């Protein structure tokens, strides 16, 4: 029976006006009763524009063809619905960041958070895969943001042109420069993409200080940081970074970050938890790498802003 219902919901989410009527009706019931159906949330994706109220009274908007997981979570659960253990803390850091770089932006959720958190700041958003990049650009335009620059490139250890691996159709939730990481995906293909380093990018843009990095590149995060060696040594930016368990990045990240005085915080529903070592978690995927404890870093940045 579940299979029949699931297939019906999948067909429904691709048609209008039925998608709008069904999702709006069910969301109204959920909001009124406080109930949630994980089955419905998983399989009945919202089509069209999704709008969320942020704590600073700005509105975050994303557009979807019912084909990306991020917008669906935001629709059903609100602005913290996607990676809630990370979103709130990221918004706090981004509100104090004058320059934020989002590497592996996908459809732009964290880019949008950063741009709305500090409209006076600058946000640079990297996404190499053409159809995803187009969606990213559409979401930036939908939010009428003028402080974001989107870059259609991957970020790595060196300047190059490389194969970028992804599934053949749609907006893949996983894609990577690493063939090993993507090798088990069905219908795997690749696209040739430009690869840049953050050191070269920052130099070319004349960025004197980078305050915040967010990195999600499906196991190649150490390459991103190796290509940002000068930037890290100069600025010690706060870093929100995905760390996938068992993918070999943990020790490489430690080798890069420990000599620079970084501390490691696993982001969980209970908050940022200090860790002596970087170890991927089976459920909570993101770390904060910082040279100060989260609370102290906020106070220091606030004092610098007043000065």
C-alpha cells in the first residue's frame, strides 16, 4: 500500500494546480495541529516558490520544480528545516561576516542565509554543475540580492580543468570531483568543469580578509583547504565544513588545521560539541572549525565591528 501511495504522491508533486492545492492543504493541517507526516514530507515535494521568515525579519525564497531536497525541507519545516543543527549557528556567524565564501553551494541555501544575514557583506558562491548553477542564480535573483557573486566553477588544490562526476539527469544531491566517491552512483556521468583555488580567487578579487567559509564538496574538502593555504594562514576564517564518515578526509583536515590553531566542533541538535579529533558522524555531517570557542568568537567579532 505504501508503494501505491508513494507513487501517487510522486506523480502529484509534478502537476499543477494539484501540487499547490495538496501541499498547501496538508501544510495548513500540519501547522494547525502541530502534527507532521514524515512520509508526506519525504514524498510530496512542493513545486514553485518556497518562502521562509528569517529571525531578522527578512524573507528567504527558493524556487523548485519539486526536484530538490533543500526547498522541500524548508517548505514543510521552516528556515531551519534543512540541516537544522548547522543553519542557526551559521546564520549567527554570517551576520558578523563581511566576506563569506560558499564552496559547493548547490541551490544556494547557505549562500542565501549569509547574504540575508548581513546585506552589507559580500558573499561568493561556487557551484560547478551547469543545471544546479542555473538554479542557484535563479534563487539569488528571486531574493533580489545584490551582495552575491556566483562563480560557475569547482574549488580545489590547483587551477585546472577536470571531470566533475554526477548523475545524468536532474539536480543531483551528490556530485564531486572525486570519482571514487561517486563510483557507486547509478547512471553516473561527468562534465568538464573549471577548477580554481581560493588563494588565487581571493588575490584576483583583492579580498583583504575572508571571515567565513562554508565547504561541502563530497569528500574533497581537504583539497579545497590546501588550495587556500595562504588565506587560512592570513585570515583564520571560521569554517563550516561537511565531514563524511569513512571517506578519508578526517586525518587530512586535521593535518591542515591543527598547526593553524583551529579547534573542532561537531554540530549536533544539542549545539556545537568540542572534539579532540575530527571524526565523521553517521548522522550529523557538519563541523565548525574555529580558532576560538563559538561564544568567544561572537564577542570578539562584535567588538571588532564596533571599533
